[in-house]
């Protein structure tokens, strides 16, 4: 935990990833280009998990009996969609793991609790199709949502990349303009305070908290504290910093079929 609470201005800086990484437009443009190339090379199947326009997933299939991983994108629950992240599919498919990439409704059009509910529905549909809980991994806001699903027994394992597990620090920041959280709701939606999966839980018990070593101190702290908190409650947790990577480049290993991050996700999916 931090020794001294951060001021509102310090919290604003610590959670403003776009300001912290000025080259983020070029990095995000690369995401989009890689995604378009991946969809052209391996067109996915569009799956609807709900009636809404954004309640859809792209499924990149590795084979009829392949395990399925669910990726949940970031954007502080208020930006982006599945089409930005198809570029991570080839590395998993090459390793025999099918990948579902989900979209969801965005704040402020819906409340954050509704997005959690949508990801429950997406995971449930994948389980219905395969007979097994999917491994779930996500980036930033998607890391938060992946942890929520694991806590509820809806995932076989979770890998949270640069996740936000304690939402209370966001309340005084500009990020909260779209979220509209008060401290009570923020705490209620923070998986660091939720039950940790353990040997008696119905789903998986493994949570990896992975973060770029060059991210802000708050993002590193969030992952470290989450792994410690759930580990103390009986979950199997890992905390790892990836050298030289920031909040945007931390996704780069997901495009390399031989990276340790991809191998870890594949191993969890196949276990």
C-alpha cells in the first residue's frame, strides 16, 4: 500500500495513461492495423451474447475442440470496442486456443455494473457453447472485468493486464465524469474487496496480475496489491512486471506466439 495518500492532482496524473504516454496515438493506430490484418487473414465468427448492438463477440476458432479464451478490452469502460484488438488472435490460434473478443456498452450510456453483467453473459454463452468455463484475460478496465468474472466462478482462470481492481482512487479524477461513481459504488464494484476464488470455489482459482514496468506507480501498485490481497485469501496469484513496457506497449507480447505471456495464457487455457 502507499505510505501517503495521493492528492487529487496526483491521482489524475497517475490514472491518465494517455497523458503519461504521449506516443499513444501511434501505438493505438498500430493496434487497429494489426486488428484489420488479423480479421482479413482469419475472418472471425460474430456471436451475439445479448440483444444490444454492442453485445457481440468475435470468435477466432483454432479448431472444433480447442479451448476458448475470452479477451476483454480496456478504455476505462468508456471507449473502444472489439475491433481494436483482433490483432492478438493469431498468436493464440497458432497455439491451439480459440479467442473470443467481446464488445460491451460504454459509460455514460450505461452504468458500470451493467458492463459487469454483460461480461457475465458473454462468459456464460461461451461456457454453454463449449461446456467449460473460459479463461478470461483483459487489459486495463478489461483486467477489472476479468477479475470480477473469476471471483464469481465464471472463469477457469484470469490474467489481468494493467488492471484496475480498486476503483475508489478514480472517484476524484476526470475519468469519473463518464462513470459517475460515488465512493460507495466504487468500493462495491472493486474486485479487490470481492471474495477471492479458492479451493472451495466453483470456478478457477488462478489470477495473474501483469503490468508494464514503465507504467505509473498507481498501476503497478494496483496489480501488486490485488495479487497480495487475493493471495492472502487463498487464491493462486502471480504478480509480474514486464520490463520496458508502458500501458499501451504492454499488449505487444500478445502478438508474439512465443512470448511468455502468450505461453502462460495458453497453458492456463489448456490446463
